[in-house]
């Protein structure tokens, strides 16, 4: 037991009805993936193809709904609702708040996809364009901006609002998805249904983060191997995973303010330095022109792009990319909602949504515009045949070939390794933090889950990442993300409906009008 500054007692023991079922399922998945790798990989690929072609389109409609809700919460009276007391100041400054949100929300995957996705779009272009044609170049960055902007961040911000409201306004002493859905679930929140939602949330989040780690570790493996002059290997991947484990172990020990916050602050600085270096030493004018043209192209074709499902041919671009991203970001929605809720005390709805969207999209666009723009320039001008490397050796090797072609390429590769490893550790740490919050019996304002509890979930997460790495390739990673996204849509729907119900029951909007008069 611990007591916060308001005299409330917290019960920081893990909830066994959540911890045990979630652990059993995850350990079974890890064991099967490692012991029966080929069978599991084939099963996942078959499941992925069937799922995305039968149900994936619905996630495109929900993505548009999240975009519309984000705008509504910014410009309506909902924007004035404050999470905390009327005179309470934000717990974290704007820079740290955006840095923690950004690092947790996109993790190390952002750097990989900023280079790999434009190359995939050139090699296997959307909208019936020919590979490496002028049309494929036009669509390449436009789809990147769609996926890492409107398709990503609204999922996070909308899901955070009901959790913030329940924790800071109604002062519900747990930080859980099921608690935010209490207005809809009623007494079932504390029963089997509520526990089941938390178990699904934990499994889904673990799968989603395993997808990030399954992408990040092989890339660092290739980058380090090239830098050290050795061959990429599974052993090196294990060493990288071990180094990440040391970093996130230290971060878990330090807690939220000294661990996750400091890692996030530092990694944003590293990211800004890498972006500035590539922007200044690379084709600056082309990068600016390419981003401007692609942004306009994306806006002009927004609805056609987000709703394109290619029903008339055997192509799979919408399923492999736009639907994949919608599911992946849905899978991260509850996690980011809980994490944003934990760091957003003292902020209003308008601040959370507007600053979250602006900071998240700006950071994503900055990285993609510079590194993605340089990638297209290098391919277009014959500096490196990155598409050829992609087809021959895969995405990690293609990324390394692009970074190597920059001035001081070896230094850039080292910087990327540091950047990606810290990003990975931040993602694991914040994921373990949020899951331990959800699995803690009673968490009051200002209290944190126990260190041992956070260590436990970090260790399980590393095991699932090992399973993803063992299977290898983007196929299993996509299935991990899609599976978790499918698990998360029901909890997201419940909390959003609960959000509207809570505000109406508490007459929050009427109170805002009275205060303004």
C-alpha cells in the first residue's frame, strides 16, 4: 500500500485475474513461435491475408471517423474541459510532453519506414502506376504522408480523452481501458468482462510492440554489421536486444520522470540532429520541393487514397499498406491513450488533441520529408539503386545502402544505431509502464506501479520480440500488428461512447458555459 498527497491509499499489487491469463497466453505464443517457427509463420501469413481482405475496409471508415472526431473536439465546447483542477498547471512542459508522446507513439519504426516505404511504393506502386515511373514517384511520398499523418495520430488522441476524463475528473483509482468504459459496462467493469478487456488490451499491445521490435532490431543488425565490417547475424540481433534490455532496465528503474522523460528528450535531440544533417548536406531544394508537391498531392487526393481498396484487380497495395497502418495504429490507440492520459494532467481537451496532432504529425513529416525525400533523390539520380537492394536483400539492407550514400555515411549509420536503440528502449519502457498500470489493483493520482511489476512486463515483451525476430520478415510483423488492431477496436469503441456519456451525465459542457459567463 502507498498513500498519495490527497490521503488516498493505492494498492500496487498486480491484479492476478489480469496478470495470470495474459501471461499464460503470451508465453504460449512465444513458445509456439520459437519451437514451431515455420508452421507459425505460415499460419500467420494465411490469417493475415484472410483477415485484411474480409474485414480490413471497415478500419478505413473508422480511421476517417477518428479524424472527424479530432476536429470536433478541438473546435467544440469539449475543448474547454480540463483534466485536473481549474488552476492546475500541466505536469510536464510542452517539449517533454510532445517528446514522450512522439517517442512512444512511433518508436524506432519511423526511421525505417521513412526510407523503406517510399522504396516499396516505387517498386510496387499504388494506383496502377508502373514501377519506377514518374507516377510512382508522385504517389510514393504522398502515401507516406497519408499513413504517418491522418491515419496515425487521431487514433491516439481520441482514445486518450475518455481515459483522461475518468482518471482526472471522476478520479477513478485505476488507469485502465475498462475503467474508461465503465459508463457503458456498468458493474461488469469490475467483473469478468472488465478483466477480459484488460487481458485483450495487454495481449494486443504486446503484439503491436513486438511488431515494432521485429522491424527495428534487424535494421540495427544490418547497420552495425556494415559499420563493423562483419556479416549480419541472429547472434548480433540477440546482442542488440540485450543492449536495449539494459537501457530499458535502467529506464524502468528510474521511473516515468527520470527514465522515459529523459530518454525521450535525448532521442528527439538526436533525431533533430540527424534530420538537420541530412537536410543541409543532402539535396535541400529537392527535399523541400518533393515534400511540398507530395503534401499537395495527398490533400488533393485524400479521400481517393484513404478509401482505395482496389476491388477490381488482384493487387494488394491497400491491404498491405493503408489497411495495415489503420490496424496497426488502432492497436496502439489504447496504449497511447493510457500513456497520454498519464502525462496530460493539467491540460485541456483542446491542448491534448491539438498539440498532440500538431506535434506528432510535424515530427513524423519532418523525418519522412527529409529521409524519404533523400531516398527518392538518390534512386532517381542513380546515387544508389536502393530498389534493387530492396528486391534482392530486403528493407533493412536497402535502408543501410541509402544511409551509406550520405556524406559521412558511416557516422550517420552509427547515429542511426544509437537513435533506433534508444527509441526501442523507450517504446519497451513506456509499454511496460502502461501495462503495469492496467494490471495494478488500485493506482491513485501520482502513484506509479512497482518497479518489479514494470520489470516483469518488460521481460515478457522482450520474449515476444524474440519470437517476432525468430520468424523474421515483414509478413509476421504485419500479422502481429493486424491481430492486435483487431483486438483493440472494441475497447476503443466502448471508451469513445463512454466519453460522450460521461460528459453528458456530469453536465460538463453546461458547467463550462456557466464558468465562461
